C-alpha cells in the first residue's frame, strides 16, 4: 500500500471514527450561537467529511493517472 493510499484511507475513515465515538461529543457545552455542542459538532463533520472526501477523490485520481503512466 502506497503512502498516498494510506492518506486516502485516513481521509475516508476519519469521519466514521469521529461519529462512532459518541462519548467524545455527547455533551451540551460549549454552545455555539446557542446550539449545543452535540448538534454543531455533528454538523461540522458534515462539512469536514465533504472536504476529506474531495481530497481523497483528487488523490485517487492523481494516483490512478500516475499508475497509468500519465496517459491523460
């Protein structure tokens, strides 16, 4: 497994680990504009997951191009 593929795997696994580890965010404080931590933490991960998935996709494309010898 190449280092690029390890980074891709980490980008895709991180949101699952963050959401499955409920004990880390099952609390109300700190609040953000009146929203309890439990809710805004999960909503933040929606955005973070989007960015991480986009990074993983771009790295995957680059890795595939490099493996094909830069055909495109």
